[in-house]
C-alpha cells in the first residue's frame, strides 16, 4: 500500500488529525506497506505469536485471557488490513505510540512528508474511495473551507463540515467545472488532478 492509501486506511480506522499521518508513517516504517508481512517469528513463545500485517502487531496465542486492547491480538483477524489498523488505534489509545519501535527510534519520521515531489504543506490525495457518504474526517472540513474560498460553495449549511455529503459533491463538481472538466469528469468525486489543484492545507 502507498502512503496515501495508508493514510486513507488510518482515517477509516478512526485515527484523526495529525495521528492519521503518524499512523500511516508508522505502518510504512513497520511493514513497508505490505499487509501480508509476518515478523518476529523468532520471538514466538508459549504466550506470544508473530507480528502481523501493516502495523506489525504482536499476536497472542490466547488473547481472550487478557484485557483490552490485548484481546484484539488475534493472529487470524490481524491479517485483515482494516482490523489491523483498528487494533493499532486501540493500542495507541491505550498506550500512545510508544508501543512501536519505529516511533520510538524515529524511523517513522521519514514518511511524515510527501516525498521530494510532494507538497508538505498540503494534504495528499487520499484516493477516490475515501470520499463516500458519511465519511468523517478533518481533511473533508479543510476541503470544505477551500471550496468556499474558491467560490465553489454549493453547500446548504456549514454544519457537519467534516462529514462527506451531497453538498460536498455539488461543491467539488463546481470546482471540477471551474478547472475545465465536464460530464463524467465533473461528477463531484475528487480525482488526483483537481484535488492537488485545490491545495487543501495539511490537518
């Protein structure tokens, strides 16, 4: 998975604000974005299993014998990317980021920007699948403000500005038309070209 895809997954798993970027950076440092990776096999013992997936979460042989969030450390379930990310959030909420060696040693920091060709001041395109009805994210609120600033305000209300809905579709379609797109290319669902042109500030 790319850094952009990891950020979208982190948001889907419930991370918010700056934690979205940190989560994606930690996952990239831990697994290089490979959801199928299995690590720490040499550390397996009667209690602990291997580390699984994107966030390299140590599995437990008998997670039901522990209290939350350790009850989530089910090897089979951790192979699912979204479950892996949601478990990472539960662990982070309970223990902060210090459970990941790549955070403690700073290895994650190399993935906090957008690379030499990116714009560190702006949100990278999170992928078209990020934008669906009910999606709640500070990224959407930041996009809302930019669309209003670009005179593409087709919102009926400024309430719940961080939740993707019909007003976002209408407003982004207006932005797409303003950028010269027509027909299916102005359907209100962000694409990389129009998203990058909108220059949504980092959140």
